[in-house]
C-alpha cells in the first residue's frame, strides 16, 4: 500500500505525543493546537484532516492495517446518535479532567496526553478485530468536523 507523504510525516506525531508526553507533558498542547487548526480547516475541507493529516489515522493506515482482520464495524457506529454519544462522553471526560487540574498548565497538558493515549488504545482495540480505521467512524474530532463542514455549507 502506498501512503501519502503527509501520513508518513504525521505518523511520528503519535509516538511523540503518547510516549514523549509521558516525560514532557507540555507536548499535550500539540494536541490542542492540531485540534484548533484542523477544526478551522473543516469549515473549508470537511474531514480532510482525518484522511491526510491525522497522526492516529496515519498510524492506523501504516501500522495497524497490517494486523487488522478487516471486518466491517457494526452499523450503529455510523449512526448519528451513537457518534454524538461518544462525542459527549469524551468531551464530558475531558472537561471533568481539566476541572480536576486546578488550573495547572502542566496538568492540563497532561490531560490531553492521556486522552491521546486513551483514544489510541481504543483505536487499536477496535482496529484489530474490525477494519483498521474503525475508530475513525466514531472519532469525536471527526464527528465535530462533519458538523462544522455541514454548517459552513448552509451559510
């Protein structure tokens, strides 16, 4: 399989954040910066981020695709109610964890590192028995990008 050059570059951001972030938590702010930039990009390009620039997506395509059983994800994964439930669950957890930091900038950055690790573990758990990008169907970032793109086209 031929990978996009952008995926080969972005692939390295995942271990940088998930492993490097354990030793230097401020790397969690890379997650915040990427989220902000690519949510803005979604006004114009929809989920372009997901298929070209997402470090986790690159990891799933380059590494996990080799061990995936390539079975379809359950149909309910694509249902809006399920995707928005996952979104609410993760945002709720994120807010709860940020409130618990007491405002410490290092602790807030650590929350984003932990969220990146958690979602990476979930993506691996889903991607081995199913298609390697099964996580992408329910990804909270992708769900929000879809919504932002649809709203931008209405205006």
